[in-house]
């Protein structure tokens, strides 16, 4: 089946009731035929459902759909994107291990790396996304993981996945990619060598700002290690949220196509506006990594960033003057969203750290939604003016 057909038609087996749409499995536990079966399942000698903290039919269906999209053997679903990131590192690292990470990462991921993991003896060495020739200098015998986002948050910088994978494989590192901004519709990191792919399902997978979720995808071997950690630390997604996310996947491809086209058009219009200093969108020819973007992505995604004159005061004023776009802590929604990273998502970074990843006080991030593109532009334009 083609990808769009898989998204619509993949579902767990129907029950004896012959339902057309998959039902919700709102149960915390499952029964067994006898003591031997119960023992076999608890000892992983037989497959089946035991307890919804471990898994649930709705969770299984969602995980299988995304694994098909990303082209991986297995998946593990969590309650949020950050739960997915924490579970991955918690399962794979020990005291004394080190992470090699591109400096341009989500604010909460940065705080994990700099505030929480060091308490457990895990160190992170940061490198610049566009200086791959320096990455190997930051690798030590203790380095176990290479981690990156592409496109990055919020700068939508693009990292060459083939080149990054070559470094990871040379040094026997686990190569992990956060693919949240691109989605598997626009980019599949495993095709370029990634060992694990992580998503915040809260974003484009849901696409309507309703529920939270996260997912980790990769080989059976790596996912089995993460599963063992997550089953006992409890970052489990609710069956309801998994059911919503699975249904949302049925429209993912057509939604992402509209996000792509709307965002590209908004980026083009921003480039010609007198109040805008610079614009970044992966599929704009002016993007510094445009050639890499078109080589490893099929669409530019729904995120546009631009810088306006006037710094922090002007950035906040722009947000206050918007009438249609939402001011909210999310992205990937059907509704367009505007944020000011320097004062919100990345406000806990020092000014020096923000500038290192291109977050100036006048930087605006737009998550371009599915509204008519002329209406989106009219609101941005009037706020700029």
C-alpha cells in the first residue's frame, strides 16, 4: 500500500463486534486464561497485554503506524515528547557516559543536558550545527550518543544527516534524531543512518492541539532496552490520547502538504517586507542550508522564523498586534501560532547561549497552520505595519 493508504487503513484486528472504527480500550489491566499464561507473559515468554502502563491496543496501533512511516522495526510510545527523550537517554546511558549534541536543541532538552543529567554523572558536549569538521574533536572515549534536531528549534537550521551519520558510525555512537519539525512525511532520518528517531506527537501527529504524546522509533534491540526502562519508570501514554493520535495520523499527509505550501508562501512574502531583516525557511533558496534541505527533505515543513527590527520590545509588540494568529506554547496545529523564543521557549538560556544558536531578541517563530494563506498573511502584515 502507498503511504497515505497505510495511514488510513492500518489498525489493530477487529473484535467480535466487527467495528469499523477502532474502539477505545479504557482498561488498566487484562485477564489471563490461567496461571501458566500469566507467568509466561510476565516473563516475556509469550506476547500479550498485561497492564496499560506496559501497553494497550490503542497504543500498539499508534506505534505501528508511525513505525511504518519512519521505516523502523519497532517503536515505544510515551506520554509526551520530553518523556520520549528522557526515557531514551535514561535507558541507554550510565554514570560517566557523555552525549555529543548539536547546540541548537529544544529548551527543555537543553535543561535536561545541563541541569538534570549532570546530577547523575552524565555530561553533554555541545557542537555547532554547521561546523561538522569540529565534531570529532568533542568526542571522547566516554561519548555514547550523537543527538540532534533537524530542522532545529527554533532556528530551522538544517544538519546534513549523511555527514552526521558518518561521524557517528566512525566512533560507534548511537545516532539519534529528533524529527518533530519535519515529520516522516517530509523526512525519514533512518534512510540516512539514524539509529533512533524521536517525535513529540503533541505537535503535527495530533495536529489540532488536543492531546500530548511522544514516540521513539528504531531497531528491536534498542527499543527493547528503552521499553525495559519505560515500563518501570512509568511515562505511559493514556489509551485515549493514543487513540486520538492514531486517528489523527489518517490525515497527516494531507495536513503536512498544506503546512508546507502555506509556510513556503508566507516565507516568500516575508522576504520582501521592509520591516523584516531576515527570513529562514528550509525550502527558500536563500536558506544557508537550502541544498542540504532539498536533498534530504521532500517538503520544508510548517515553521518559518524571521527577525524584525527593534529587538525585544518590537518582538513583543508584534505578538500583541496579531489578531488571528494564536499566542500559545505549541506548534504543528491546524491554527497558525506565533511565539517569541527569546522571552518564552528559550528564555532560560543565557543571552550568550541564545545568540550562539541564532535566537536574537527580534526573532519570531511562526507555526503556519491550515487557514487560507491570504488570511494568515493579512494578520502578519498588519502586525508588522
